[in-house]
C-alpha cells in the first residue's frame, strides 16, 4: 500500500525482520507493519487486520489487490489467506508481468551466477557428453536415452567430472537432460528422454539439451549432432545455424523482443523458404531464477523493449523435416535444435555457452569407410599454385599402374608448358627473387677500448692484464702497457716447455682471412698492423689464468656483438595485447629453440591473447611473443610413432628466442618418459608390469594428444573471429600416409606433406617448405639401379639456395611422383646430381636465352637421351654436387697444372679410350653374362670382380662405389 508494507509471519521471522522495519522507516519513510502469528494460532485475526488496513487506505469500497495468479497457494496459511481474500470481495489483478519486468534486468552478481551455470552446462556437454557419445558410436554400444540422461545428470551434480571447479553444493539441474534420436523428436521445453536406445546409423540425428543451475540461477544449451549427414540435413543445419546467429545478433538494448524471431524468420524465408513451415514458433524465453520467465517470450508478438542486463535462452529448431530418399523410418523424419544462454549487453549480446562449438564441422560426424566412397579420378589441372587436398583421399588407392603412369605423364606435360610460360612471364617482369641474405656481411661498431690515454689503468707490474669492464687486454711492450680491444684478438694459445709458459696471440689483420668490414683498415689504409705477438712467463699458473680470461672475454663479446647484429636485422613486431578474460592456455610445454643460459631448464605455458601468443616460464627473462600476423604456417602434429606432441609456427619474419634468431618456433610435450632397465634382462611380453606400463603410456599419449587437439580447436575458433579472419590462419596436420624417409640436413628424418607444405618437425634443424614457392623438383640419381635417390627443390626465388633431400629410398619414388603430380608441381628426373649454383647463375645472367632454349626442358631426361649430341652439350657445366667448387686460388693457378696429373691418370684415360662406346651398365651386364656362363654364381663378390676385370681386359681397380652408391668418376682431360 502507499507508504506501508504489511507482513504476516511467525514470531521467529518477525524478530529477523525487525531490522528491516527500522531501516526502511529511516531511509525511505516506508512503514513496515509486521503481524506476528503465534504457533498455536491460524493467522485469521492477523489477516483480518490486514484486510481492514487495505480498506482504510482505499478510496473505493472495493479495493484492487495485486496477486501472482500463476503461483498456486502452497501450505495451510496461504490457502487460508487466499480464502480470506476471496471472501473480502476485493478486485484481484494479476501482477506477474510487472514483477517479471522488474526482475528481468539482472545485476552483475546475478549475471555471474548465470554465466557460471552456463559454463557448467557447456562443459558437461563438451567434456563429458560428446566424448561419451563418440565412444558409444565408435564401439557400437547400446545405450538408452534414459541412461544417458541419468549419467549426464550425475555429471552436472558432480562438476569435477566435466573438469569444472565449482562447488557441488551450489549446483543443481534445471530439468532432466534431454536426449532424442531415432525419428521421434519433441522440441518443446517440457520434452523428456524416453527409454528407446540411442540411434546413430547413417543420416541419424541426435539432439542433446542440458540445463544446469548455479546458486538457483538457470542456464540452457542444446546441440544437434549429425551422423553421416546427407545434403538435405547439411543444408538444413547450416540454415538453422545462421538463423540462430541472426536471432542472437539483434538481442540489443532498445530492440523489441519480437526482433529475434523476425530476424530468424526473414533469414529462413530468404535462404530456404521450404523449411519455414517447420520452424519453431518462438526463439526462446527469458531465463534467470526461473527457467522460463513469463512475459519475456521471444516470439513475433512481444513488443517489450530489450534492456542491458537481461538474459535469454535463445532456442530455435526445425521440427519434423522429411528426408526424401531415406527408407529407414528412423531417419525419414528428423528434427534439429540449437539453444544458447545469451546475456544482453550495451555493446552487443554475450554468448555464455559459446565454449561448446555449434559449427557444422564440429557437430557432423562421418563414419563411412574410405572403400565405400566413390572413387573419382582427379582431373588434370594446369595451375602452378595451390594444393589439391582431395588427393589425400585418393592417393593411397590402388589403380592400374600403367594407367596411372600414363595419366601422370600427360599431366606433367601440361604442367611443363604452363611452368615454362609462368617462368617466362616472371623473368620478363624481372622477378628473379631477392635471395635469402646469405651474402650479407656483418658490420660491427667502432672498436674503442679507451677514449684517451688518461683512461688507461696504470700498473707497476708489467704483466698481461685483462680489463673486463672496458673489454680490453693490456700487453707489456717495450716497458709500456699497450691496450688492445678484445675484438682484435683472433686466437690465443699457451704451451709449456722446460718450466716456462709461452703465450701466443694472433690478431685480426687485413689479408688474414677476416672480413675487412670488421676491421678499421678502411679508416686507416696506410697503417701497419701487429699480426702476432708471443710472451714467455715463469709463472705457469698465471699464464693459464690470463689465457682463460682472454678466451672467456672474447667469447662473451663475440656472442653479444653477434646477437646485437642479428637483432638489428629483425623486423619490428607489434605489441602483444593481453586478453581481458582468461586466455586459452596450454601448460607444461617445452620450447625449441631452447632458451640460452645455464641452470635447470624449465617448462612454460603457451597463452593465446588478442593478437598473438605468449610463452613464458617461471623465469622473468624467458618469454617469447609470437604475433598472429607474423605466422606464415601453423602445424599440429600428434604423437603416433614419435615421442612428442607438438604445435609448430613457421614465421614470416625472424624473432629472437633467447639469444637465437629463428623463423621456426615449436612448443611440445613428451608423451612418454625415457626409461632404462637396469636389470639388463629381457622381460616377458606377458609380464603384468610390462602390460601395465604400456597401458599407462598409451593413456598418457592419448591424454596429451587430446589436450593439444582441444587447444588447437579453440585457437581455430579464435582465428575465425572477424578481426583475425583476414589473416587466413589455420593449423595444418601432416599426412603420415604420404611421408617418406630422407636426409634434409645431416641425419635421416621422416618427411611428411601437409596441405600447403612439406615438413619435418621432429629433428632439428626443422624443415618447412612452402609448396607455392616451389618452381620445380628434380629427382636425381634415378634409374641406375640404386637403392636411394635424391630430391632437389628449386624455388621461384632463383637467388635462394636449392633444398636437397638426399638418400630417399627408391621404394618411395612412385609415391612421391604421384604426390607431386597431384600438387601440380612439375618434376624432372636425372641420372646424376647436378651442380645447381652455376645453372641458376646462367639463368639469371641471360633469362631470354633460357626461355629460347626451351626453359626447364633441358632437364627432360627422355628428350635428352634421344639426342646424344644434345645430351653431351647439356652435361657440360653440370657436375655432381659432391664436387667442391674450385676456390679463387685454384682458378688462378690452373695454368700451372700439368696436362696429365700422374701415370695412373694416363692409364685410366687409355683404358677409357679402349672401351669407348660401352657404358658402365653395359660392362656390368657383360660381366654378369660371363659369370653365368661359367656357372659361378655362388662365388664371392671379390672373385666376380676379378673375373670381370679379366674378362673386360682392363687392368683397373675394382668397381668401388662411393657412400651414395655412385660409380667412381672418370678423370677429366684438361
């Protein structure tokens, strides 16, 4: 009533409300009248006093009283009050809508409760329900909807099962979880899970709806999962998803509550009008302490205005869609449902259940075998850029080998024409590349130890001294201490002889093989430099100490200058913007390249922020920021046969990791520990401990792979946001089925293709080759009966060194050729290794002649074999890559070399002239034939070689091949 509040309660509650009565009178001038009812009273007397107070305050004989009509009277006292109010003859008006609007706007504490409840709902669905469904479907288990409901309800009431840190005492369910499948669907909020088994055959649909409470505040989430979806189901889901997002998008202050429904209807009407009759009649309702707050329905008739702080359960679906071609009654009719808990904010709607993805790629499951998919032969394309991912599905299938080879040759011929045309256009435009900066020379600053003579420290002892502060050494020369900057020292050594110690210092001087840019020779061209100086000392201990100090100082300064020079070449990166909320995080990771410095190496945490990653350890100086805009390629490689699971970033510009300059940064975790058995005995395969250890290792590997996969998935969702979508970032996963062994650096490694690259991410140095940057690939040492061949990768930037992958097993040749063909990369084959530097130099010196001569077709082995003269000309200037390039000094003295180096060379030249016309293969075949005629196939290799030498009439050494399996090289006639 105006200025008065009447309360009827027990005497105990009256004592609690006494403070309210005093405070309201003082603060708001509102009188609170408390009618205390004794335990043995029924409250009739107090009720009559309240009714009399209402009559006294009313201007009419029939006062109007507001009631909550939808709230039924509960308890004897409330029933008696309802009876007394009815007998009074007062007008009763339902005020539920007014209170609903009053309580619709939530304060921040209420919103926090709703968000925690929503996070619990999404986490239970994502981390408990989905993995359980995947196991059931993958292992073809039988489980009913009711059993899933009970298990999920248990997970909600025990948040630790979903890895959520909320107290179980504060958690409850809004409604029993709903699971539906098998053609019978009910999209109403009152739906229940039945006792039918979960249906997950092809074109099946599973609907999951979960609602959790936190501190009595509600939340809701619903998702639809499609099993081997057909085109109609895929289209329907994508339309529903966009309509759902359209409805959420208009949940903004000052918009009417009918706007979300109209936005959804307009989108469906525009994109797929055939689905409109099946659309639900509402987009959802308000949500808070009540799961369905009446008066806040998001339908087409509600014109109430939205306000910041309101919360809604946005629920949209298609009901009873008809599949056209399905004969199974459980898949002929299907429904789809999506629901999220949304909070209206001033800046726009906030999705509190967004952590559980609803993208089609994340809710559509395909369990079809590859054999069931129709095999379509890829059509040849003459594009020189891009990779066809469809090849991954068809590359391992067996077709007729002759047909495959013929198709491959036709495609390669088309690629050759396209490649020569593209190379001609690029060369004509001057696109020879910019190189990789390998010829750049480091320049250091001015080497000044002391600015003036007064700064030189004075000492009575004429002994070698090391000034750490000024980075100089003081040498006693003619009775004076002469300073030398430590950068001028090239080497320092000490030797002991006859009780004396000899210290020898060699300096960097012009002409001593040191870069002139690191010396002041240009500044003082007529100066005379000290090249070497030696000292003798009777104090062996002191001399060793001085030498050690000089070496340490020299190493420190050289390292600092090198790091300084490298940092000077770095491109300035943008500043990392830290996320306001909790960032996406992956813990206990190691980094490669590792940080420098001494001490125990520590694991760190990788966090994803607004515009980049940050990796940091417990040490303050160990931190690396990787900006999203600097990432060229991102890779995720789960552990299968390897010891580590990793994420790898190949960057556009160099960054510093510790004191190392790098373009590749890798974060990894070891999936199993290295254990060495001390007993030395071999354990039985049936040993229980051995079986348990293997099981634990498998579980650890699967757990780590799952954690990395979840991290990569969340990063992929982050990169899909509008402000990052233009970067076109995504994680590539290597295709192990297409991998091959090779030696890209010094050791053998397993090299695998991805969609955009060819990578090796386990051994260091890492190998990352972008396919779009490849000009051609030349497969070398092919066709000589070798067990291995080499791959030379030529880049479009001709100033960049070629990339060699050596010692690839010959068994991988056909698979590599097939992969290169499907990636639209032109490849050639040659019988020997080519020296590519002079080849590329010739191309860059005269690009027009290169194009006129047929471009890359000089590498075509079939064409060159058909014309012996052309093949001899093409071999000129091409030498095996293992031959060292002659130095300038050798070139200068070439005129002094005798025509015949030795008598052995003369004999070999004469022998080669005698056998002119026979190749090495022909000589070997001839020797084998003679061995068969004599029936001595079981003889040793050495005996067969001696017989072969005798048969061919040659007095030369046996056919000893080099480490790569190549025959010995013939001497050159100068």
